[in-house]
């Protein structure tokens, strides 16, 4: 939960941060960073759940989800590039974590490890990390 508000704030400031650190040749890195931080946020939500499954001896679910995510990326990256170019690839990678979460939730529910409260809290803290700077910056 500590990483989520920081990730949200970095999402908010990503374009400004890139503009501060780099010249105009790297302007696209700002929106790319912002979107890829969504993947970071979903990883922060996934990792504790996967560790819980591994601790219960249920490593097969982690392997299945990783394999399905690999197939998704294998198919969706070329498709995303064909449709939207670089933006399509970034969207595909950024959204891949959401797909993994949606595949993991039923497994967690079946094994009594799912908590909607915890998942909601993670998203809420991410949003707070994003929205609080917007309140102060304008």
C-alpha cells in the first residue's frame, strides 16, 4: 500500500517530470511513463496474491496466469502496433496487468484469499495518490 500513492503521484507528474529531466526529443516518454505506471500498480496488487497462492502450494495458478498473459501479449502487441503504432503497444502492456487481475480473482475467491475490501483499498490509495497532487497543482 505504500507504493500505490507514490505510483499515483508519479502517474500525475510523469509528463512534467520528463519535461524537467529531458529535452523535447523525449516528450512522448511522459505519457508512456504515465501509462506504464498503471502496470506497476497492477503488479503491486498481483504480487501479494500470487505469493499467497505459492505459500499454499498452488503455484500452478501463477504459471497458468503468466502463460495466458504471455499469449495475450504475443497476440495483442502486434495488433496494438498495427492499429495505433507505439501507443497501441504501450496500451497493451499497461492493460495486461488488469487482465491478470481479472484472471486471478476467481482463483483467489475459490481459495478464500480474495478480499474486495483490500482490492478496493488498493485502487482508492492509487487514486488518492493521483488526485491529491492535482488538487494542489491545479
